[in-house]
C-alpha cells in the first residue's frame, strides 16, 4: 500500500482526529525520533489538485500541537519500509530543522492598493512633474513608472515594520504585472507574537488610504524549508505523485490554493 507523506514532526507527536487527502485518516510513523505524518493510499488511487487543501488541513492540525516540517503536496513512497529507509539518512538534519522551528510559524502577507489612490499620491508628491500637456503617452509612462516606485517604497515600509515582529522573512512571489498584489511576502513569527503581528497588519491598512494588507496564518513553514520530495537526490523511493505545479513554481509558495 502506498504511503502519502505530509511532513515531519517530533517522534512523540500525536495526530488529532483529522482527515487528509481522499478523506483518509492521518497517522504517525515513528522512527529515529521523528514522526512521519502519513496516510495509506490504495495503489491505484490518483490524486488531483482538489486534494491540496486537505494536505494543508492535516499539517495545520499537527501545527496546533507543535512544530511540523511540510513536504510538497503529492509526495509518495511505495510503502512504509521504503519511506523509513529513505528518510533515515536525513533524520539528523530533519531533527535540527524541527528544533529550529519549534516555536515559530509562517504568516503570509499580501498587499494591494487602489490604483487611483496610488496615482493621486505620486502626482501630489511631484505636481510639477506630472502637469497635463505634451505627449499623453509619455505622461502616462512617467506616471506608471512613478506608481511602481511608490509601491516599492510602500512594500519596503511594510516589510520593515513586520520584520520587527518576526525572526526571518522571504519573498513568496514577485509581481509580474500591475494586476497582481505588489507585495507577497512570508514571515517566520514566534507563536507568542502572532497576535501582535496581526495587529500590526491591521494598523498598516488603517493608516494608508487605498492600501489593503492581508495575512494568512499561522501556517507550516512552507517558505522556510525545502518542500521538494524527500530524498529525491539520493533515492527514488519517495516521489511526487500528484499533478505537478507549473515549471519553476512551488504551489505552497504561489498561493495557488489560497495560502
């Protein structure tokens, strides 16, 4: 029977009554002081992307009780012995990661603004530069460039403020067009500071007209650990079994399923 792997937790972890992919129960395989969070899949069961939120549900249930290291949605092993053998060589590194992340959680932050408010802000800041007249195409390009610079400054201010309440941060995704959120960032936040972090996010929205800053979390630390297949470089025992994400992207960092 195929083993579906959600991630890792301390070996003493007990899993609450939660259903994972395909509505299957989640159990712990204890080995090398690690808890491997798995479900048992029939060999002919094929998972599609609609199961990704259930992968997250299982991890969140464990995160409520302590640290968890996630792996990518769709990570499979042929059977339990193969999984244990594949993980054993990496057990010391995995335990160190669990210790490092024992008291922190990930919170993902996005920021969007109202384009009219952004244009008004840049024009008000340099009215002589944006006087009507001349070539409208040139003026439009000048305003667009100024709006991008303005958004960059706002994004820097948001990250600097929230960095005060986190221990580590990283970009989740960079905007490729003006319609995307101009800030998509991940923060590693101490568990006891989550409330203060949420208050700071709300304050950032309230103090700037047209700006909306939103957060999602607590989450497992998807952005701060490798979510690739465990042992992929050294063994074929653990593989990706679900539909892959587009090349060059990680579904757990792109927000494709809402996180």
